[in-house]
C-alpha cells in the first residue's frame, strides 16, 4: 500500500470508459480511499484513454492484436503492471477474456463490473435477454474475476426496474447510471478490506 493509505488502482478499458470516468470522479472526492495509478487499454480508439489523459493518469496501450497467443498478450499486461505498484485491478468494459495465467497472480485483487444481476445473464446482450425473459428488474454487479467468465464471487449489486415497452438501449442507460454509483462504492469497500488486511 502506498504511504497515503490509498488503494492504487489500475483500470482496464476497451471502449467509452464511462465507468472509468465515474472512478476518476470518485477519486477526486476528499478522503476517497483510492487513486488511479494506471489505465490500460487494449484498443487504441478507446475513449477511456482520452479520459485518463485529461485527468493526468498514466496510460498504456497493450493491443491483443499484436500478440500471437492470449498468454503472450497477458504476459505483456503483467509486465506493464509491474512498474506501477498496483493494489487492485478494476476491469471497466474491458472486452477481453482473461485466462488463469493472468488471473492467478491477481486473484482477490482483480474485479469486474457486469451489466446484469448475476448469476443471471453472464456474457453479452444482457439487457435484451432480461427484457425477452419478461424480467421485472435488471441491474449491475461487481464481482471478483475468476477463471470462468462472470462466475466469480459477487461483491455488490444495484437494481433498476424494467418497464413495459422498454428497449435494450433504454435499459442499458438506466443500468449504466447505477454502474457509475456501484463501481466507486465497490472500490471503497475493497479499500477498507485491503487496507485493513495488508
Ligand atoms: C458497461 O456496461 C460494463 O458493465 C460492461 O461494459 C460497459 C462498459 O461501459 N462490462 P463503459 O466503457 O464503462 O462506458
């Protein structure tokens, strides 16, 4: 842990990075127990890189396309992290499945946000699937990352109603708003846990 007793985060992004933005904003609040030390993107066009640069956060691009195997890609991620004394990795819209090669050394310190009320709707198209199933509520989940996709232990959840005539887009927006509350809340919880046990 660094000497200000703040959890040092690495945030992994692929796309828009609105969850990253919610974490950046939370870290600006007095006494928030974390700071972002590094943002890694696996896509050059990720807007998350712009958000990080605007906030003065170091960024690294590790393109999965540049590596012949998943393991070599992950090896590069591990190497990149090594220079930054990171305590916790937050996947925030990182569209790459990680294997045990990467996960094992970070087990318990690697978390993700998923746009459904897990264990329902692992994988993609969560909002469409919830509407099609006739569910009355949807939501988002933060969880530890384990070898099976979206299977790791649940940390926190927030739910929203599904309305009649809802569309996946409308529902996605409603859920995303909750994600932006949930991720900072989860990081706060993790900070208390990791600061006490380290
Ligand atoms: C979010 O819905 C997140 O739950 C999912 O991917 C989306 C990323 O959005 N894993 P953003 O890039 O944070 O805006």
